[in-house]
C-alpha cells in the first residue's frame, strides 16, 4: 500500500469512527434518553432499560465496538508519525490503546450486567428486599464501570493521547503551520 493510500485510509478510519460513534450515541439518546436517564432513580433506569428491549442492548454493543475504527486510526497514525522521531509517540499510542480498552470495558456493563439486573429488578416475582439489593448492585457497577473506568480513566488516557499527539503534530513537518 502506498504512503498516500495509507494516510487516506487512516483519515477515513477517524472520520468513519467519529460518524458511527455519533450515530449510535444519538440512538442511545432517542431510545433511552441517555445521559439524562442517569439522573433518575435506579428503579426508573432499570425499568426503562428493560422496556427498551434487545435493540438497546445491541446499540450499546455497537457503541462500544465502533470505536475500533478510531483505535485502528490511532495505531496507523503512529506509523505515519514515526518519521518524526518523537520520544513520546510510543507512549501516546499506548495511552490511546489503554484508553480505548478501559472505555470499552466500562461501556460493556450495559451489554452484560445491566440487562440481567434489569430483568431481575422488573420481574413481578422479585420481592422489595431483592429489588433493593439489585439497586445497590446496579449503583456499584454503574459507578465503577461508568464513572471510574469510562468517564475517569478512559477519558484521562484518551486526553493524554490527544495532547501528546497534538504536540507531535504541531511540530511535524507533515502538517504545515
């Protein structure tokens, strides 16, 4: 593959990834009122999640994995920038990969954990004590997967990647000032 084709493919991966992430995020807003739903009581979150059905679970799964094109773009960008001989390029790429992995793990709670909790919580045979326990489990998983992993560590690593790559690009002869 020629260098020009490789650069174009790298750019396409970033563009396609950004578009897909935004499409799926919009679907989450439309189908679950995502981010606003997170300010609601746990009972409402789990009930609305369960009511949205399997399509919502598949949307979460797709949302978690469409970032792969962004990840591939970041790895390919490393190859493009290797001629810059930056001491920080390997570190930046590693941070970007870690950020992706951590964010995917955080997002996958909506695919593998929340559906089970929502099903149990909304089951008419579930007694109030069990529902209270399920609520506590949801809060713990949600705080850890959402706040700690995805919103804190995942975004921190992604910001570090972006900052270092931006510095390398700023100094690069590949991009005119």
